[in-house]
C-alpha cells in the first residue's frame, strides 16, 4: 500500500514517494532553461522535439545509440554487475503540446517501488535498445508498438541501485494512446506536458553526499540529484536525468552534465 502523501521535502507539494535523505545535502543549480522567456518554454510540439534532436545528431537516421554509457568507466568494479536496459520516452501531442508517458512503479516491487519511471526494463539477449523499449512499453502499459515511431535517442546512463545501464529511446506516437497499467509492475500511468516540466518551479536540483564515495561526485563528494514536481508526484533519479537532457536539447540550452559528472545513484 502507498504511504500517506508527504509534504515536508518540497514545501507545498504533496506526493506519495519515499525519497531518501542523504547524510549531507546542499541546494543545487537552477534549471538550465530558467533564463528563457516563458514563451520559449511553451508550445513544445513534436515537430520541435524532432527538429532539435536531429540538430543535436541524436536522430536514429543519423546515428545509432552509443554502445555504452560514457559514465560507465566511472563506476569502476561496479560496472561488471551492470545489466543492459532501455526505456521509452513516448511522446504524443495534446492541444499542440508534446506529452510524455510516465508510470508510477508498483509498491510491491523490490526496487524503486512507488517511483516515477518511463516505461522500460531489462534487455533480452541480443535485443537492441529500440526493441527492448518497445517490448517493455507493451508489457507495462499496453502500448501497441505499431503506434510508436522510434526516431531518436538520449544519452545512456547508469543507475547503480538497480545495476542498470539504461538506453533512453524517444518515440512519437500516432495519437493519444489508450494505456493500461500492468498491475504486477505499474501502479499508475499518466502523462505530463514537456512545457509543464520546463515551467517555473518544476525543476529542483539537490547535491547529495553519502558516507561511501559515489561515482560522478565532485571533489567534496557531492553528486547532483534532480527532481521535477508534477501534480501529485515527484519525478527524480534516472527518470529526471533523462527528462532533463531531453529538455536541454529541445530548448537548446547547455546540458547539466559535463563529461561523466552525472548523478549516478
């Protein structure tokens, strides 16, 4: 069963997720797109998304996804336990605004229970990131692969908690989908407009330091952890990293991560 909504971590914002508190925490940076006029952060349609990903040479017609996450080398001996996964950044338009499909993971799962995630999961032997993302989206939310057009990729990342190397695949849906949550894995399916993720107050970054050194930490041992506040939920961790990169590309602003200094959690 989900815990009662929490309000203390992000004042004025209720959400059911249990977010860990690190040993030490500092405020992070503001959103890379914060200096843009509000009008530049709205009217984000699919054509704009695809155009910007093509300009960034992330389009599948230009190049295949990278063979491995750049930050994997920073994971040291932990990298030997990392398994391949993929997620689908499934987009469709509603009222001229691109919406992204998100899930809240089942509270019965062993890892990342109750967290917000993109549809996705472990790759099968010999499976490409595109095939994995489409198969997992069908299994988790009933998305018909024939209704999805994968067209781009985002930087693969590492999530150490689940020992996953994650390849995000961006796909355009042929229309607003009818989705159903697989109760074994998914508690809820919902959508959020990219423009709402880019709105003032939605993005938060914290810098965490824990007892054990973490890959990607700065010289003081702090790693950046990103969040998006959406109605009734908090998106954080690997999902927030993927969405942050997508917004940076689409809004044509400098990315948050430099080199391998990402929030590997």
